[in-house]
C-alpha cells in the first residue's frame, strides 16, 4: 500500500515535470505498457475510444500536448491514495480541474491512467 508521503512525493514530482515541460521527466513516471484514457486523446489525436497504449505512443501524445498548450501549467489541489493507485486532482492554466486515476506497478510506475475533467 502507498503511504501518504509516497503519494504526495509522486504527485509533486509529476506536477514539477509537467510544469517544466520536460518530456523525459514526465515519461519517467510511466511503465512501458501504460494505457491512458482521456477525452483529450479524442480531441488531439482523433482516437475514438480516447485510449493511448504503450509508452512510445504516450511519448507522441504528450509531445503533441506540450506543443498544443505552450502555457501549460498544473497546480496540485489534492492527492488520494490506495493500495496500488492514486488520484491527482489539479487545475491547469485555464482553470480546468482534472482528476487522474493512476494504477501503479510494484516498481511505482504508472500502468493505467483514466483522466476526468470538470468544466
């Protein structure tokens, strides 16, 4: 089970990587077989089911997102944790609130993400 301090440390490193627009630091949080589901995948990539599979595909998606949103900035609001998962709630530079559910491998890398948006 994750501890509160482990969950918060992960969240702070994850947000810092995104705010630095450092693709390699961002990707370091994800496993090779990661699956990400998000409405933004539909918007940016036109993938009907909103799913990106595999770290290589995730690299392309994240690179496209960083390019599309050069002012991207996240402010962490909340962190919830479970046995092998966590939920990060943050607000982006446009004021949109996001909650990302992340399942973790035993090594601590993200294996599955489901992103949900408010507003």
